[in-house]
C-alpha cells in the first residue's frame, strides 16, 4: 500500500518549490509556468532528488491536465468550435500531417530507422494546449485572429492524440487494449464510440434536468460537485477505454459548454485546476535528467532550433489557406512552435514500445522541456515578430491590409453588466433597454437567466463576486457595472473587485440602508442608489401631492354675496 504521508510530503515539496520559483519568475516579469517547470527539475531525481514517489505525482499531474482541458472545453462549445471553421477541421489535421511526415522524413534522413522516425515526427507535431491557451488568455489574445487560429489547430491536435497513440502502440507491437494488431485498434475505436455515446447521454439528457432543479440552483456546492464528478467520470471512462484521459475530460467540458452553467462551473473549479496544473508542469521537470542536459546541451539546442523553425513554417503553411492575413498566419506558426505536453505521452508510449531508446527518449524530453521554458517568451511577442518579418517580405499595401486583419476583435463592448435580476434588476434592465443600452445580466438563478433571455437581454449564469466571471463578461470593455444585489457586504466586495480589474468602468450600487451608503462609496462604488433616501423622498412627494388635492375651499368673505 502506498505511503500516504510520504505522498503528502512529496506534494508539499513540489508545491513549495513551484511557489517559490513561480514568485521569482513573476518578480522577473516572466511567466510563473517557467518557475513550475524549473521547480520540478530542481527537486527531481536529476538534481536534489527530494521526491520519493515521482510516479504518483505524475499521476496527479495527469489529473490536472484533465481538469485543465475540462475547463477549456467549457470555454469552447461545439458551436464555437464550428465557428472556428476550416482552420480547426482542415488546417489542424493538415498541420499534424505536415509535421509528422516532413519531420519524420528529416529524422529518417539523419539515419533513424523508419519506426523511430515516425515516432519523432508524431511527437514533434503536437504543441502545448495548456501553456499556449494560458498565455493567450493572460495577454487578451484569445479573440485575436492568430489566437483563434491557434485554438483551432490546438483542438485538432488534442483530438489527434488518440490516433497518434494508437499508431505508436501499433508500431511498437502492443495495443492500448488487451488485443493485438487491427483487432486491438478496432476494440479501441469501439470503446471510443461507447464513451462518446455515454457522455452525450449524460450531458444532454441527465445533467440538464439536475442543473435546472431548484435545489441545485439554491446551493452552489451542488454545481461544483456536478462539474468535478462529470470531469472525473469522463477522465476515468477515457482511461478505461484505452484513450487519452485528458481528451475525455475535454469532450465532457465541450458538451457541458452548451449549458448556461458553463461560466460558473469554470470559475468554481478554477482553484482545483490551479493546484493540479501546477503539479503537471512540475512533473514535466521531474522527468528531465539534468546530467544528460549538461552533457548534451549543444545537441539539444541544435535539435530545438530547427524543430521550432520547421514547426512554425509548417503551421504557417497549414493555416494560411484559411486565414486571410499573412501576419496572423505567421503569428500562429510562432505561437505553436514548441513541443507540447501530450508529446510526453507519445514519447512514453514510444519508449515502452522500444521505438525510442533511452538516449533518444532523454533527448526528446530535454528538447520538449526547453521549448516549453522558452514559450512564455515567444507567445506574447508572436504578433510583433510576425509583423516585423512581414515588413521585410510584403509590399506596403498588402502589409496594411494584413495589419488591419490582425487587429480585428470579436469582443463584447459598450455594454452594461447587470449583477442580479431580481425585482430591482428587472426594472433597471427594462429602463436600460428602452434607452438603447446593450444589457448583459449575470445571475446565479437559472430560472431568472431564462426570464432575462426571454425579454431579449444577454444573460449568463455566473457569480460576479469572482474575478474570472467579471472578465468573462468583458468588464474592461463595459460601459458600466450595475449591482442590484441587496446584500451590502457582497455588493461592496463586488464593487471593490471590479475597480481592481477595471478602474475606469463606473460602478452603480444599490444600497438598502442609508447607513451602508458611505461604506459602499469607500469600497469602490461611483454611485450609490440609497433606497431609504429614495423612499423618503417619494413618501414626501406623495404626501405633498395628496395634501394639495385635499386642500379645502377658502371660506367666503362675510357679507359678500354670490351669484
């Protein structure tokens, strides 16, 4: 039986090292991901050797990747995937085929045998979904032209993990299931079909009924548990079917993205995702042999440079027919030039199947880790580098058109975010709608969300006290944030959080009691609607109006006559 306390100590050492080195990287204005990778290298068997049960840490890290892809799936519903168009459905598979075939041909030309060459081409074909999507999101590039192109190709690569694993296991003489040869592959395809069918049944028929129940709507804990249980079930089901566990989690998230609870689920599981993803990046560092790196660093750099340049070129060629902008196509190639986390899965499969010897396996790991360490430097600069390259190649008029294309965004702007859709929120939404404002309602109760949608307003299930939900509502681009929630402590917290995220966006807050108005002002509200003051003013006006109507006729002057 595993030593639970030993595992706890390993996790403590890994997370502490990741925290410290992550803080150092942030202090140096670099991505914390670099710190997490270096933390794994530092505490791993190749350096300090403080980790006793590295295999268990790696298993937990694989769960982290599954949770990460589950949340990514929540962001990219099937409808959004379809909107990515030919870049995802044609450009992505074309990129994988180009890198696999041409990269494998290059390896074969350098003396590798055919099976090893195919394995190396397959390993090189995948980029890092985890790192790239995080960096694109951090730099607000998810909705850029090159960001959307990168997303489409990354999703195609994630789906390609399954056939690539099957290919390498077949070449290695073993199959992911207990069968052999074509029979094992057929069994894997059958398992994949059964998994997809089960997920469709669960997500399309069962979960919507549970999520719409009033009991679930009143208690957010149930939504969190449903999200995590669904993710784990899909992960375990994919593993049991001989498929990529992370792919199963991604598919479950993408199906759940059709639910109105998608934004809230993603926000609720984010703390767990942070924990496990940190372990994942650290686990990559654990498998790096520092002594191998020190002894062969020239070979590693000599391999890394042509691989990255070749991947950038092949990715550019794959997406250029579907992306009008040359700059965006080049930026997509630069963004995806690294070797990704799923390449480690393929490398392990190839190593177990004796397609790669120990030397080649360590070379692949070293090149992959080095490329991931460099990725946070590359992705934020991809657009500027591609633009600078285009200036040297393209005529001025063509470059101007490409420049306009890369700056295009599809973001919600100039809208009013309405937090809460109770009686006060409904009246505020009607007034704002009548005056021509675009209103986005954020509400935890799904029934009120449907009611807002029936009135023609944009509406999402989401807790506005969480920063991620405010950013998903495009708070920095909003015209105003209106908080109609009656609880003053919660309203003050939301006002303060919104000012941290977007200081320029005016915040209007409802205050039920006059005594809380000043505190709400201090916490960040620009305007406070004081209910007690409004009620007092209205009462005074109504009393004055009533008295004016009931004022008696003046008494007649004594002795005067009337006709």
